[in-house]
C-alpha cells in the first residue's frame, strides 16, 4: 500500500506543493513532501520558529477524500493544486494545533497539524530549505538560458539586417539608370534619330 501511496502522490503532482501564507497569527510557509522512511505524505507548516506537520497514509487520505465529498483522488488533489494556484489557503492556530485549509466555503479541505518535535522540526526545515534552494537554482538556470536565447536572436536580427542592406542596396544601385533629358525637337518614338524637327511656333494669318 505504501508503494501505491507514493505513486498516487507523484502521479497527481502533490509531492512538492509549497506556498507562503499570511494569517492573523503571522506568516507561515506550508509545504508537502513524501517521507522516504515510512512512505507517507507529509503536510507541514512553519512560522520561522515552530514547525507543525501531519503524516498521512493511504487509508487516511482515502477517508479524508470521502469526508471532503470528492468522488476520486484526481478531483481531490486537483482541488488542492487549484487552491494553491489561486492563493486560497488559510492557516489558523489554536493552542498547539495548526489548521491548514484549502479553498473557501463548504467545499474546502482542511488538515489539522500537530506541533513537531525538535528532531522532526529539523527534518522539515532541512527539507524546505534545500527545496527552495534547488528551486532558485533552477530558476536562475532558466533565466540564463532565456537571456542567451534572446541574445542569439538579437545577433541573428543584426546579421539579417546587414545582409538585407547589402543585397537590396546593391540591387537598388544597379537598378538606377541615368535620366536622359529629351532635347527640344527630339523624336519620342525614336529618340536616337539625328533628324530633329524644329518647332515652328504658332502661325498667325
């Protein structure tokens, strides 16, 4: 069943959700991951000092899905992901318990997290720190790659403009023919003829 859970979480891409959340009690960072030691889905939250978390197995998620009135896991996990994208996540604290709620209204999904022990807190903080560091590294790589692509495109545009200037400029120069001004009396039909008709002007009786 643990393998089914890992596959389920990975397939629906809820193994690395994270978001910064502002609440009445302050700011929190919530995040999810898979615990490799016992193959459970972990939901954690941290306010910079204290860590809360919930470890869920397959049976927990299956029953929680039914309580949330979602027909299948796809709809269940899609709801969580959409709530993250739309920033519809709220966190409330009562005593040592933290409630993370996804969505708004009667269709919302809530998880109750307990305060983690010192050792558990170290594990969760270590995870999110390295996760965020890896994310920043990947973003910087993507940014550098995008900058290089833009630079290459600009270089190609400059070269293309220079080639076009040379080609079309040469054609323009070749196409320019000297304009020969027709002399008075010169034939329009045969301008090369040596015979020229001298204009007689207007005749008056």
